[in-house]
């Protein structure tokens, strides 16, 4: 894998960075592309919508998420996403997308991008909202200028500032409330551990040991932030991954079970039905009905 310095040098040499920002005035997607985006599809990159005026409802993992004035909505790679079917003339918004390579060039990591609080809508206080708007405007101006040689470091500096604003706003209410910052950090570490070893299905004892906490303490932290036990959290995450894969993969139920770390496909099928209320075959039929195929 290319290191950060080498990747940045390559970008400087070729003058390209994998980021796109648009506003209403320059977001001219073809009708064919729009029809594709309306259908549930797997997101390859990070995607953001900052709403200046109006209201829109997007779907992420088939959940409706409505954003209104001054709010921001984000989608993470591998989530199933679909955009609103109807265009609204009174909407004013900025859209942004970038890939993992672009994110890796930034000087720090942003914890909100694993969505630890299960909230993909961010609200802002007035001053922060204005700063976010200005940063979107600057990035939009730079990235859509006629200059072929765009300065990657300038772009990344503004992207870093923007994501810092989003990260701070995402966690602000949690920190102001009952949650202690060290608890949030330990919960984030738990989420990262689950993502990193999802299909290995580590035991709760192993995860607790790796995080240097007792199983009881881990249980209390995960329960506080997610509302479920660590075991239930991992099960729910595995079933969500199964649902995503069923949208874009043609694997059999047995292959899917093995991919997700289940040794017993029948047990996996029963767990899927218990968690979703639908058998896998019914879920697949619903997907086909939704896509119109």
C-alpha cells in the first residue's frame, strides 16, 4: 500500500485528488445517473449533504433520514443509499464525496466517521453553521474552478477544517450531556474493534481484554450508547452486513454465512429471521420489488 507521503506526492504531480463538491448551480447530473441513484445502491465513498434551505429525505441502509435547514447528512462507504426521487426547486444545498485515499491524507482521524452514536444527521449552533457553510463554499469554488492545477494541500487543509467542525458538532451534545468523554472514547474503541474483526466474531471477553476493561464495564458502556449488550450489538452489525451484501452480492445463503464467520448456515438463517422478522428468501423478494426488477 502506498504511504501517505508518496500518495500526496503523486497527487501533486498529477494534480488530482478524489474529492467532489457541488452546489445547486453546478450539480448537473444526467437523468440516467439520477435514475441509478434513486435505486438503493452501495456507496463506495463518503457522501455528505449540507442543507442551507429546504428539506430532503434520503435513505441509508433503507432507513429514512430527513434533513432540514442548517443540518448535514452523511453516508459511509458500503452503506445502502438512495436519493429522493423528486427534485425540489426550493432546495439549496452542498454535496460532497471523497474516498478512503483522500481521507488518509489528512493529519488526523475523525471518530464521527464510524458513526458511534448512530446518528447520521448533524445539527450545528449558529457560529459553527456559518463556518461549515463558508468551508463548503471555498471547497466548491476551488474544486469547480477552471484552473487545471488545483493545489492538493489547500484542498486538504480546508477539508480537514470542515471535518473537524463536523466531528465537534457530532459529539457536542453527547459530551454536554450525561456521557463522559472517556466513556465515549472507549465506546469508539469498541466500535472500531467490532469493525476490524467483524467476520472473525471475537468473543466479548477477548474484546474486553483488548480494550483493557472488564466485561461488566464494557457491557455498561455499550448498553449506555447503543441500548443493547455487546453481544447483541455485534449480532445486529453482522445482520446489517448481511442485508447490505444481499443488495449487491449474488452469493448463496451458505456462502454468505461463511463470509460473515458463521459455521452453521442454518443457524445464520434462523438468526437473520429472528433479527429482521423476515426469512432471507422473503428479504430478497422485497429487494427485487423495491428495485422494480
